[in-house]
C-alpha cells in the first residue's frame, strides 16, 4: 500500500529503472541485488562494463552513486549535469556533507544523501539503520525512504552536518579505539589464544568488534578517518579524557575515579533503556 | 565419576563443608548458591553474621575468601594462621599476585588463587571462564578444578604474575577505554537516543559494552584499575599508540594508516579463527 502511495506521487515512475554507478563494488552489488529483489530493473556501470555512467543517466530514473569517496566528486561533476531534472540521484558514501553539496552543485535533479549504516556482509535490510540527508526535492525522497522502510530498514533523517558530526564518534573514534587497542596488543606480542582464555565477557565482546575489522576495506576506513572535518576534535577530546583518567589512576584518586565511573554508568543506563525500546 | 576420583584422593573430605568469608556480598552469595547446588554444606560469615571467620576456619575444610581487595590482606593475616594444614583456602579476587602471596604467607593449608572471569549476574558456570593460580598443594587444587569443570566452567591455569599481566589488558585497559569513551560522550552532551539512531553494528556493540558498566561495582573497578602493577605501562602503551595514530590521521598518511589497519586485521583474523574453535 505504501509503495502504491509513492508511485501515485510519481505516476511516470511506477517501475523506475535503477542505474548503479560503481555497480561491481561490494556495496554496489549489494544494492543491485536489493533493487532486483524489490522488482526494479537495474543497470550497472563500472570500470570494466561496456555501459558508461552517461548511459545510465540517459536510461535510468534513479542513479545510485556507489563509488569510493576519493573519486566521487570528479564523477559527480562529470555525470551530474547529464541527469534529467525529474530523475533522482543518491549516493551511499560514509560521509555526507561534501557529498550532498557536490551532488547539489552538479546535478539539477532531486538529490538525497544516503548512508547505509552496515556493510555488504548483511543478508537483508531488516533492522539495519540507514541515514538519509534530504538534498533537493520531496517526491523521490519519500519514494526512497518508503522503499527502504518497506524492506525493514530503520531510517533516520538528519542534516549532512549532523550526520558527519555523529560519524566522527560512531565511526572515526570507534575505529580509532579499535585500531589503537589492536595495534598495542600486536606490538606487545600478545598471543590471542592466551588472552582470550582469560577474557571477561566484556573484553571478549571488545575483541569481537576488533575482529570485525577483518572484513572491512582499509581504503574506506582511511577515508572515513581522514576526510571527516569533525574527527580531529573528537579524537583530541578522547585523548584528553585519556590523559585525565591516567592521572586519576596514577594518583590513586578513588573519589575522582568513582565519580567518573558513575557518570558513565548513567550513560550506560540510558543506553540500556533505549535498547529495551528498540 | 570425576568427583569420585577427587574424593578418593581426599578420603577425609567426601563431603567437605564450605565456609565463605564475605558470604553476603554479591559474589559471596553467588558462590554460596553454587556450592549448595553442588550438594555441599555452606556456612557464611560477614559483617552482619553471628558466625565469625574463625568459626568457619574451625568448622569448614574449604575457606573461600570473598572480600573487597582493600580489606583482603588484613583478613587473611588474621584468619590464615587459624586454618588447619589439611584444609583449603582460595580467594576470588580480580588480581592474584599479592593475593596468592598473602595467602601463602599467612596460611599453612593448601592454597589456590581463583579469579572467576564473570560477574554475579550469571545464572551458572556453564561456559564461564575461571583463572586458577596454583599456590600450595595439589589435592585440593585438583578437587577444585574438577568441581568447576564439572559445572561447565572453562578453567585456565596461570601463574599469578601472568594473570595480573593479562588483566592489565583484559580488565584495566578495557575499562579505561570504555570510561574514556563514555566520559567524552557525556561531556559533549551527546544524546544517547540520537547517536544510537545512527549507530553502525560495531558502534552499537561498543555501546553495549559501555552499558554493561551499569551493573558493576565502582569500588571494585577502582581497585582493578589502581592496584595492578602492570596497568600503568599498558595504559601508557595504548596512549602512545593513540598519539601515533592521531599523527597519521592528521598528516593524512594513508600508507601508514593502511599498514596499521592490516596489522590489526591480522590480529582480528586470529581472533575469528579462535572463536570458531571455541
């Protein structure tokens, strides 16, 4: 019913054709499969395909830019002007501020910034979070959000700035912590088998998160870490708190430690309450 | 059958009586329930009980010291000499070096250092890790390890020094990271609801670990952080790696970032392989 409503809004696009630029990449293939599963025809272009991005711009109503962030601006600058005004362009980059600006600058069509908050190893959208940053136009935005939700995604609408500010914590700082922990263990020659034999449930979970990095793309993680304008200050904040806590520990200032611990417990409690409602 | 074997080794203790010093604390109560479930008679002493530790020393063959680490040495010094030579004394402290030394110094009986690597919220021993540090004697050590294993525990035998060195990573550093992350978020006024709406699976898991702190005892965590002689150097190592990585990110040194990332991926891979065998 919901998708009925949205196609009513766009009577000319009851079964729009989807073009995925970078469709042979891992996320590109993921979305190709997703759209095919949703019953939409899909064309893809990539370095090795005969179809060029400009073919997709001509033949498709929906253009998904699934490209490494390094080449993204150049490709959008080239392709954007070729996309008809009543078409839809979105990206799936991990950052959104400069990406949405770039699409708005070079394309006249409707634009949404999309950040699927999961990797290509996931089977389906069910329960997966997707951040949506409105760019230009409402019709395709509504269509896109409804399609994602219909397939189980939990969408959050945020401004590109708010998105990138949040990612400095949820991605950049989180990866930073995991990398520092893993690198420190590695440099100390710590034997994973030995340490896991003495792992608390909390540390075991921490190592599971470190282990997840094994499936990830180092190039993407480098860009996430280096291209977000808010990362530096978050990393500095974390390091500053590290210095403060090291001082508290060194001076055996139990009162200060317990005060800090209880503050973090309050945050933890808020997270637990949220989980119960999720 | 196994427990048959061990009681054969100790014909005088086919059904030994267990005395828990500090038996009204959360872990004390957990172990009281455990031993009762194992069919052993249990006596407890605590600040509010009529039974005194010295009553337990006289009446029980097994003495479990379930006390805060701050008062542990004083209590062991008092009680140790009263425990008969053919009895068994163990503790459940989160650190083992000074604790095992202390028990060996003041008691003549058999001694084992025990660290249950889980909290009092767990239903049973099944699949839970327990570190055992042999102190003095083999008969009770065998009895104790077999009892724990029979009830599903995964025991690891380590020296007290190796135990504490490992805990500087699995407990002290892990807690340090969680506290710095939580405190930084709190100070930045980050709304848990908003950030969780944009959480990746990795960050969500990280916040679940932070949330676990809600159930923990700040006093115990202060002691774990401040009393382990190996903690300072591990925290310094982690901070040093933080400085290095911040520099790599600031200078946008992709090659260095990717090299580091791949090193941590190798560690992650080793952890994944272990998990598959666990």
